[in-house]
């Protein structure tokens, strides 16, 4: 595609994602369905351009004030994911001069809000938690996430999977904490690999893998993934159970559970039972009260720990949204807790970096449920032979607390309890 046509397409895609009415990945997917003539490289350029604009929206809007043309075109130029020489073939002489001036601005001279590119309401709670590491955290949240794979240990061992990737000219390294993980640079076409199609690997962030590991589900147990979604953690849990026992995948969205079906078919698991529920108090939930050995509550949350992958979330969320989510999280956790038998393990997790959705929800639950004893996550992870377990935790080892700038994962939180006998 000619640079001018590609820039025009990027401008239109930027216009659509900046409406912030729907998740950016859904907007990008719909745009590509409408533009079926686009090739893989063109799609990659357009998608990365849109995400670059979402990541650095305050900075780009600041720089765009001095440019010409539509706002969306100026933003698309600033975020355009291609060599400058290619891009400049699509630009007027004034646009070239403006872009050169923008590129020449030293980052150190930018105001803080144009360096960290975060909404003002999010800055204070992050600074309060990480202190002098705030700049490092902000920079990590602006970088694209690596591609992590989970090796399905029912079908393959990690060294063999890594060797098979190497045969396909895909370099990988073992993830530092998860015993199942491989990390890949770039975005190879995994769906075309036999390793993927036979279910030997699944795409899953290392932090998400650690949540499944922390549940520590065993052979023959009754287990529930209470907010299963598309089932990434469900599949990891099922593998730890060696496809024995019974694993319920609950979710209020039948559509999300439908996305689990092809993954489940590849996985080779026969112990997973997807169940669409109306709400956390559904009768099908009540019938299991006091019967389960382990329950994972990967609660609906702001998703602000996933900004490397979903940068639109920082512009689509607000303090009001977070407050509403906290009410929902507390209700779901309380309902899920009823499923545990004495001695059973409950894991509450989010992919948020906000204490409101994490420590505060966990502390409120603990205060209201004397029949649940808090577990020290650092000790659990050490028992599971996770390297540097204490470095993954906060609150004197009580909570799992993963940060992109410290651990190379998405931002995750987890608290664990055991129901008293």
C-alpha cells in the first residue's frame, strides 16, 4: 500500500479508537474486517500506530497543537509505526518540518504529564505505592508487552516446546518465575504452528500463570474458576489437575465462555465444565456450597495492570468506575467463598494496580469472615519452588503483587485464604 493510503487508513483507525466507546482491540478487529484487502504488514502498522497514540495520547496531543491537518492525522503521524523515510513520502513539506521539530524535543524537557502519559487521577495512587520507582513504572506501562506462552504440561515439556519453537526460527527464553512459561520477542504467527494447533502451548502472561500456580489444584479435586472469561487460567488449572477431578468454569458471559471451547478442544482436558451463570448468586452456585476444594476468583476489575496491552483502559476508566467495581468484587468474593469446604483454598486476584481493588477488598473480606484464615503468599510460592518468591510479594509476604517494571509481567494482585475446619 502506498504510504499516503496507509496514513489515511491509520488516521481513520485513530479516529475510531479515540472515541473510547469500545475496547481498542475490538475496534481494531472490526476495522480489519471491513478492510479485508489489508495485508499482515499493513495491519501490524495500523494496529501499532493506534496503540502508540493511545499510549502517549497526552504527549501527542500536546505536540499536535503546532501541526496542520486534522487532529487525527497529526496524531497518526506522531504514532506512525514505520520508518520516518517511509512516512515522509505521505507528508507535505510543512508536515515534514513539524514532525522533525517534534522528534527533536528532548524527553527531559517535557513536563511530567507528557513523560508518564497517565490520567491525573491515577498518578497519586501509583506514586504512593512505588515511590521513587514511579518513573520506571510509567515507562514500563508505555512499552508494549512481550509475548508469553504457557506450555501445556499435559502434552509437552518446556524444553521440548522451546526446541520446537527454535526449529520454527522463533527465539524464546524461559520465564523467570513460572515453571511453565516461555517469553518471545515480536509477534510471530503462532496459530500456524503445529505446536499451537495441537494444544502444546497457549498465550498467557507469566503473571496470569502464577495465579493458576498459586491455586495449587490437585488431582481428583473439585475446583472452580469463578470468573473464567475465555479460560486462560482455567486451562492452566486443569493441567495442574492432570485432567482429573472436576473443574467448573463459571462466567456471566456465555459469549466469553464460547471463546474457551476451541482452546479447550486443543488442550486435551476432559475435566473442565463451562457454566454460564446469571449472577454470583445463581442457583447453580448455591448447589455447590461447601463442596469445593479450591476456588479462584479472578474478579472483574479496572484492568489497569494490563496497560502495556490495553492502553485505552487508562482513558476509559475513572474513579467512579473503580468504586462501582469494588462493590462488585466484594459481592463476588463473598459468594465464591461459600463454595469452599473446610480446609479449602480461596484465591482472590485482579489485574489491577489499585489498592482499592486489591488490598482493601482483601482486608474487608478478612475482617468479615473469621472462618477464613489468611495465608502467606510468599510461603506458598516458596513451597511451589517459585524463584525469588518473596520479591513477588507485598504486605510482609501476605499478598502477591506483580509490577511490570519490577517483574516484567502485567500488574497482578492475589490474596489467599484457607477455610477453617
